[in-house]
């Protein structure tokens, strides 16, 4: 298939049967051009910003992220010609730093950790200060954004209802909760009996504000309750041990040759028409 630009190639990722468990499928979001499901939200948010006249060609884009969303935004901003600043924590991996720098991102490092060893609160404080002090700045705000939620509703949500005539369960890892908010809303409109299961990680405060475990797995959980969460239509949640998540990653990689990561966006669905 031919595309006019790399952004147009985002989405329509394949769905594959994962193993011998009946009707167990995974949607391979890692095959998006910049490597994750966050490509969808980054491209959608910047396009909407232009359409809503919140962004123009000289606007600096800013976001708090040390992982996939930072990479996706850096790539999209470079393609649009907008400067991009990402506020990260000291645990930014060398690989992610190299990727961000290759997209000409300006990197600001937070330095103050909370009681759980998370730097998210300080990162958000830095972003809020930048928004107050600097002119012509646009904060995407992946933790609380109608455009982010809508991105998943319109893109991956539409793809899944096309792929599956019937769908009983969605298991989805959560962090900013934008993806599960948009996707759960879309799927429950189409599959009236579907159960939405949020998969959280120990140390996350999304469902357990009294936890004091340090999170070592990037991209899962959060040290705040995201503003996107009330919009998610979640039936149940599971909180995984970090060691178990790493073991599942190793099992998938060695048994099925899937470089899926510990934050794989798995969808459990029956075969079409089943």
C-alpha cells in the first residue's frame, strides 16, 4: 500500500493469534511507524491542534513523557516543523534519549522524586510552569485530553470492530488512561456485553493510592490518578506484579518470537462470527 507520508501509515496494525489458547489475539501496535500505540495519539493531537487553531507553524509543543509518547510526538513534530520539548525523568533510557535527539527534541530532566521514587509530579510541575511563563506553547497533556481519548476511539476502536464481529473481553495495560478511555467507550457502543479489564502494575496509584512500591517498568501505571480515568468504562482491574510481567515478556519472546514488551496491548477476542 502506498502512502503520501509516514504519518498516513500509522494504524491498521495486524491482529494475530498469539498461542494455543482458543480465541486469544493480540493487536501488534509495535508495528506503527514510530513503534507504539502512542503514534496514533501523537498524530491525532497535533492535527487537531492545527484544526482548532491552538497550534501554528512556530508553536512549541511540550509534553511530560520519557517513553513512547515522547518519541511519537518528537517524530510528528519534526514532520510538521514544530519544535518539541519533552520533560523526562532521570531514568530516561540511553536508547530513548538517542531517538529523541535524532528527532531534534529538546530534553528537560526533572530532578525531584516523590515517596515512590516517581518523578511524574515534578515533571508536570515543570510543564505547568513552562505553560505559564513561555509564549506560544502548546501542552498536549496526555493525562487529561479529549483529543487523546478521541484518537483511540476513532482509530484503533474502529479497527477492532471491523476485525471482530463479536468481542467478549478487552485486556489493556494502563498508564495515562487515554487509550483505555477512548477504546472502551467505542467497544461498549458496539459490543454491548464486552468486559473491559484494565491491567495495572504494582506501585501504581491509579487504583491504589496507598501503595509505596517503586515501579521499575516504564509505560505501565502512574503515580497520579489521570484525568482521563473517569471517562474509561472499566469493568474490572488487575494489578500485576512487576516480576510476573517480565516473565510473561520473556515467555512471549522465546515461545512466539514476539518482541512485544511488558506493556503489550493485548486484545482477547473470539474469532469473527463465533
